[in-house]
C-alpha cells in the first residue's frame, strides 16, 4: 500500500533484457537505496515492484512481461526520470490516498501548460474507466496522488502546483507522454458490490418499518 506522496524523482540507469532474469530495471536513487532491502516494495511511476538487488546508490527490479505491457515502464530510457515511493508503514501518516501500486491503464497527456504559477494537466480518459472518476476525487498519475479538477467527455484535468511539479517526474512531462493511471480502490469496491446486488446495512428506521 502506498499514499501517492512521492519520495524522490530518480534517474533511470538502464532497462535491459537479461538472458537469465528476463527484463531488469535499475534506478539511481542515493536517497532511497540505503533505506531499502531486498524484497521491499517500491512504487516506480505508481507500479508496485519488488527490490531484487540494491547497492549504496542504486535499486534493481525484475519486470514481468505483463508489467511492461500494462504500464509505461517499457518506455523508460537511460537518464529518464521516474517517481519513487516506498510502501507506507502502518504507523505512518496517510497524506495522500490509498494507492495499491496496481496500474489500471496508461493514457496520453493531451496538454500540460503553464497557467500563472500553476500548470494545467489534461489527460485522455479511456471510456471503460470513466465511471471511476469523480469531481474532486483522487487519482494516481505515475504514482502521484492528485485531485480531479474537471471531467470532460474524453479527458480529465488536474491542476499542478509548483512544488508538485518540482519534486516529481512531472517536471519532465510533455504533451504526448504516456502516464500510468490507478483509479480509486473505493470506487472499484462500490462497483463490485453493486454488480452483486448488495445493499448497504439497513438503518434503524428501515428495520422498524
């Protein structure tokens, strides 16, 4: 479980195919590398990955083919920037929202423009996921917990404050980029309950009638 509060915007060292370990991703992260251990979970651009090796300044992950196909990690290149967040501790502060690190889909950035001190970010909205969005609801974009400002027929809009752009990989984001989206888990559970015809518990007045 993650919160969507990015700890570091880190540099990609390489993404390569290994004959014996499939595809591996190595990230240069002097801040987090000394704090993780093999087997720890780290969200990379919002995708939950398991640390398979680490050194003083680098972390390495093994990637499944499904992960490459479902996320934007297959587009990473050396010296590119990714968002990193370690799994939240049980006694930690929940400053963002519940993020599982399970990417639902990728979507294209339609525009990312400065509006005064802030930036307006518009992202395409796949039809099959549109019902999960709510005005002022939460969404994870490349692992960043953000608030939905507008919902349009084929897209949605987020407003990015200077601090968020400065400390995340959004500082290198441009129109045309592919971003990872994870929709709110609460909306998914509500959908599941409705599909099964479940009703919320009856109120006292309903039981008495």
